[in-house]
């Protein structure tokens, strides 16, 4: 597949809580976890290239760098968290050990939320 060979070999995925400022505009908090994910050579359920590593499975759009689908330690990214992908950027490896931290996500007003689909 020549198409897959043109995609980045790896990304650093950063997980952050999504907060709001005083006017209600979204802003992202400090990173709670980073993981280096490498291309698997396959397309994920979302139709984008699939990347995996350190307990994170992500489908990332190589044209935009947007995380289209993600699971963390086998579960969905909780409501209130965002995942950002940075091509070829590493901050000294994973900042947290996979599975060692539980996510406590804030709940939305109706208990429902958007975000990335599970990978």
C-alpha cells in the first residue's frame, strides 16, 4: 500500500481535560498523559490510519493530525477530555504509565458528550 507509506510513522498523543474560561470558551488544561503511538499499517474503524502504543489506540487523519477515534487502556476517552496528536514530537517518552491512572471525567449537563469515537 503506497498510501500508507506516505503517512507519518508515529505521533505523540496528548490527553488533556477540556475546561472553560470565565466566558465559557473552551480551553485545554495541562496534559495528564502522553503516549507515543506507531503506525500499525492498517486502517482503523474510522477509515483513517491506525496507530497504537502505550495503552493508546488511535485513528489519526494524516492530512490534519486530528484524532478521529481513540481508546485508552481499552476504554473510551471519558467525557470532558480531548486527545491531540503531534507528528514526530516526543517529550522524553510516555509521561505516565499506561493503566496506572484512572480518568475522572467531568460530566456534561445531560450526562452525554461528543468527542472522538472509540478506535
